[in-house]
C-alpha cells in the first residue's frame, strides 16, 4: 500500500523503492536511521511480506529497530553477521563525489560502523541534500562526544575552525543523548574544501567518538526530485 505524501516525500519514497531493489533473498541488510531511511525500511518490509523475501536486518538505532520489527523484518546483529550485503541509509548532504554529512538523527556512529561492514552502501535523499561542497547552506557537522569531554572537545573543535553548539533535547531539559550514551556537538565549519582532511583532524580530538563525515563509504545514491530519480554511482564501483 502506498501512502500519499507531499511531492518531495513521494519522490523520496520512490527513491527508497529503487534502493531496496538491491536487496536479494538471503541478504543481511544494514538499516539506516532517520525519516528518509524509514521509507526504505517500510519498502523492504513490503517486499518481505509480498515476496516472502528472506532477509535479516541490522538496525543502526533503536528507532530503526522498532520500525523494522513493526514492518516484519527479522533482526540480527553484527556479532552474528559481521559482513553485511547492503546497507540503505539517508544523508543530510551529498556531494557529486558521494561524500556525505550525516548525523542529524544522532545515529552516525552506528551508521558508520554498519556502512564500514557493508559490501554495498546505498544512500537515498531528496534534491535539497545534493551540494557542491559539504557545509554549504549553513549545514553543521554533527560530532558525537563523550559527556566527560564536552568542554575540552568544544575548545579543540574551535581550534580547527569549527563553531560547536551542544545539541539540546526538544520537550525536555538537557542535551540530546545518543543510543551510545553520548552527546552531540553540532559544529559549523562553513564550506569544506577538503572534508577528508578535516574529518581526520576532528576524529583525532580526544573525546570525539565519531563524526558526521562519511568519506569514501558510499557506492550509490538515489536523489529524488519531484519528476525523477537520479542515480549517482561511485566512479570505480566494483561492489555491485
């Protein structure tokens, strides 16, 4: 059953349908987090139901776990299946080189672990997520940090050119806490000419658990517009 959304949401739903075509019977599937990735989980659940597809999912957040269970997707873990056939996820920004910023849903640490364990990584997003350079349009880079190290980490991020702000919860007092029990510093760097280098610099800061930079991990992106689904592939893609 197709749920009706506004035009861009409908387009993202169509992109999700394209993405889940990469899933085959017997696959282990990484399940991304966030509102866009949720379309893919729902679409995969429909395939499980209608095609009797035998797959197992590894969710990257509690939110993804609950949605997968509700959609009838059997769940497994990285301990049981350390190699994942395909992961489908969303992104906050996507460059033509398939570098990403992720983490507005506060799940980037687990998302990156699952992506690193995957043979194929597929990203879905709408046309507003496609940019020339990461950091355009005042996009922040989410950085997951140990609560003990927030003050130090904030100063070190400033030293490498960032403007970090502790992400506060909505509807409650205090910071957002990740599934790993950590805090998020949303850090603005402006337009980032060399994200690979900056990602290394930030990751080396004591107290940083993970960054929202996803560099060189994506194989395919489906970019949804109102009228079409555009596919971007890694230049030397060999993991199809």
